């Protein structure tokens, strides 16, 4: 939670990698931690690359993150979501978000469901 609070107020960090993050629940973000991260991403206007590979992100979480990309985040250029639990449902939400997001250049959804 400290990380997400810092991210919300960040003015210099451009790249954040949380690959294979091991949380209290065996490698997944708990609901509160994920909500904090999504909120921080909505407020952050400096981060250009976010890698969340192998973090067991599911469709619900993917939909929440894609909503941020569609509406408020205008700086993220690269988003890595390799090897998570995102199915076609989550991938479709990202496709919809890309219709309004003009800054994301690279989205890695490989090796998901």
C-alpha cells in the first residue's frame, strides 16, 4: 500500500516492474492492494512503463485497469501483463480501451488464458 501511495504522488518514476510479485495470498494482489494500484494509476501522470507479469491478474482486475487506460491515464506507453489469468473477456476490454487511449504503444497479453 505504501508503494501505491507513492506511485499516486510520483513525479519522477517512469518504469515500474512488479513481475512475479509474491503477496500475502500466494502471488496475487489482494482486493485492497489492487484497488490502491488502480487508483494510483488513475492519478499518476508520469509513469510510462508498467510490468505486471506473472502476478495472477484475472479478468476483473484487467477490466479495472483497462478502464483507467480508457479514461484517465495518458502517459503509460508500455503495459506488460504476460503470463497472468486474463481470458478473451479481459483482452476485449483492453481492445476497447485502446480505442480512446492514444499513448499506449505496447501491450503484452501473451501467455494468458
